[in-house]
C-alpha cells in the first residue's frame, strides 16, 4: 500500500478535529474524501503532509512512518500538496513559479517541457506574473508547480472550489490525464459530481469521523448515501 493512515487523531489547540480516522491509497488509484465544509477534510490532508501534526495514530508512506515529520521532509519523500488557497507567488512569472517547485538534483519525469505540454495555457502565459492569472489558471499553475517536484503521490485540497463549471470540466480533464498516467491522487472535495467522475474509491467524513467508505460504483448506485451525508 502506498499510503496508510491508521486511526489518527488531530487537534487544533484543545479542539479535537479528527477522530480515529483511517484511509489508504495504493499506486495508480484516485481516492476522494467527501464531506460538507468543516468536517475535517483539509485537516486530514494537512495531517498527512505534516502541516498539522496528528497527535496519535500512524501515517505510513511506502511503509515508512511519516507522522511527526516536517512538511519539507514529507515533500522530499515524494508527497506533493496542492492547497485549497493555491498560494502562488503573485510577483513571480509563471515560469519562476514553476521553478519554485523543483527539487535540487531531481531528474524525474516532470520537466518544464512536459508540464507545458499538459498545460498549454501556462506555456502561453509563462512570462506573465502569477498574480495576473485567472482563478482557473492559478489552480493549474499550482498543480503544475507541485508536479515539478516529481511527487509519487499528489494531494489535492478542494481543487474545484470557486471555479466556473467550464473551468471545472477542464480541470477534470487534467486530473483524468494524470490518472491515466498512473499518478496516485488523494483529493478532498465538496463537489461530488466532480469527484465521482474521476475517483476509484471514496471516504465520507462527518464531524471528523469516517462515516462511509467504499467503491465509487456503489456510491453512484446508492444516491441516498450522498443525500444523507452531503445533502445532495
């Protein structure tokens, strides 16, 4: 198994956010974490990345315990994180933003040429300042910058948040392309329509706990599950 999260508990101060949460993802899989706003989806990804340290439990990446490691150590091991708020460098060009995602001495498959091939709009905008891009272009830049670090696993936090339906469809095509290339993806989403088109399996969080997990096919066949936990 590529990533195993085993019964983690995460707190913000004295506030208990995640309660004995477990999940797993293997190579080549796309797994989504569904749930309403505030149920702990972002905290789960931050816990994996080391941005918010889980107080107990285990997080294994390739069999190695990574709970308690610093975010830069987790990144060096091969986990890439695309945050919800994108965090691009507005005063740097698109190409300079991409350079910020590279790792010293890394000779992996993701290069400027390959990124520009997948995201042609970024090649067109390569000399443009990041802060002048549209929301959709900034999201693509954030994903591309993370890929420049040649991750073995990509974490996507609410990738469709705040984007128009047309851009969401385009973003979905990019995610599908990554899936077809075998890139494992773990993404949190409030938008079940976006997730169900792309994922193999799903976990549904409610009040910091996993309330349902299973195959996407089952989730599609039982819409009452989504209605119960997401109200859709």
